[in-house]
C-alpha cells in the first residue's frame, strides 16, 4: 500500500495533468492506495494480493472464469487494456496505472463537460450511473463516496455560489489642469475574462472553445 507522500510523488510524475487531490480521492475509493488491488464487477469485496505474483495468479483465475474485473491503484477495467495497449501485469505498476487513469478521465471530461460527469464516466463508462445511489454501498453514489471534500472536487459548486457584485471602478484625476473634457466611463461595455470553473487538464479554454467541446 502506498503512503500519501509516495502517492503524491507518483501522481505528479505519472498523471501530471490531473489535480493530485482529485487523483488521490479516486485512488482512495478505488483501491485504498493498494497497487495490487483487484475489483470484480458485481462483487462488493475486493481482492488484495500480497505481491505481483499473487496478483497475476488471481487475474488468471478471473480470466478463466470469464469475470469482468479491474486492476491496480486506480482500478483500470479490462475493457481498457487493448484500447490503451497495456496488460494486467503492466497495470500493477502504479505509474503505468496512473498514466492510463489520466487518459481515461481526461477523455471522460472532454466528452462530459463537468467533473461530476467525468468521475461518473470513469467509474461506470457513462455519465449517470456514478451519480446514482447503490444499495451495495449504503445507498451512496460513487460521487458521494469520492466525497467532494477537497477544492479540486468541489469545483462544480462554483456555478451555484453567489458572489458580490463587482465594485465600480473609481477614476481619480490629478490636481493639475487636464486639457479637454473629462472622459465619461462607459457603463455598458466591459472586458470580461472567462475561465471555465472545471479544469481537469490542459490549457485554459476560451468561452467559445469550451462550448464547442
């Protein structure tokens, strides 16, 4: 099991475009920071092998049984192995696992448009299931289990936050004489910098670019 400091170092190195707090919350829920963890779809209790050899042995049994499973630190599902050209054994390497996690959740965010939808997509492959309560998890949703307890996973709330009106700008003129009439502040036009409230990776998008994506 990785320590928080070890995970942070790996996250910054292997999934640099994802906020480390977001990566940490996903790892906490998915594997408990256990790089050898194996999750079986439809089975609430996970498998926690003692080492890489034990992990590979469990995977072979699951494959023979035709089970649907996920492996490693960020629990990469077997449906993604071919897509990202990785094997189970490679994914038991925490850096490789984080790198694939970065690619999957980035794709989910680009298609979903919000962090909540991206997390749901990462968990279930769609934008809704992760937001629904599950009986096997004390009627909590995946989004609730992630917790939204750190700034990076509370960014969606900014849309509903109330902010004070922008104060009016006071124009101060020097005491000396100014040639010509004083300019009148234009109250109808202003320049606005638009920043998207949810950024998972990459550069800041313009408002138009974000809408088109």
